[in-house]
């Protein structure tokens, strides 16, 4: 777990909710590690394989588009978006990061379910690897934990 991140309440459970995980294929050596951590975390908290669906998009820019479609279906308790945008020699990463963050937030707000931002925004490959199970934790695990927490909060509001 990352520095300063709170421990997840072990009582949290996936329950009978379904979870969509949207994974960017760009930088797949990193994003697939994020995916694996998210899937395992959901399973550790009671999700069966039938409750977890993984979808792929070309890159992080496309994450919000599919997340919005999935949230709109009403079939999922949460949608977890996983990607990695790594700074290059141009300002491209800034435009992508802003658009992705904004799009993911809009999908959550528009459809009333948690849509989680598990997108690494790093300056280089090493920083990304450090956040995909390396020295700085595992952001795929953290995104799944956040989804479980948010689903629990939403459930408590519905009771």
C-alpha cells in the first residue's frame, strides 16, 4: 500500500455486486500489473470470477468513453479504470491526463456509481513500475480497494 494510504476495512465485501475493470493496452507491461492487482483484490474481498468483467481499450484517453458506457448500463456496482500515462518529450501527457480525469469524474457523476481513477501519471517508466507493485505500492490494488469502499458507502445510503 502507498505511503499514507489508509488500510481498507477488512469487513468490506464485494457482496453480490458486479465490477467492471477497464484497462488501457498502451503501456501494457504496467497496466496489466494494475489489472492483476485489482482483480485479485476484488477476489480477496469475496468477488467471484463471474462478478468481475475486464474490458480493454487502446489507451488511457479511451478509458472514460467505455467507463461511461459501462456505468450507463446499470449492470455494475463500480467501474475501475486502469491506465498509465508516461511523460514524453512533448506536452501530450498533460492533455491526456486532464481529459481522462475529467471524463472519469463525469461518468461517475452522471451515472451515480463509483468510477475509479486508477491511472498512473508518471514522469518515466521507473515511476510507473514503482506504482504498479514496486517501491511506492500498487495503484491497481488501491483502485479496487477504493471501489469496494465506495460501493459500501453507496449501499449504506440506500439502506
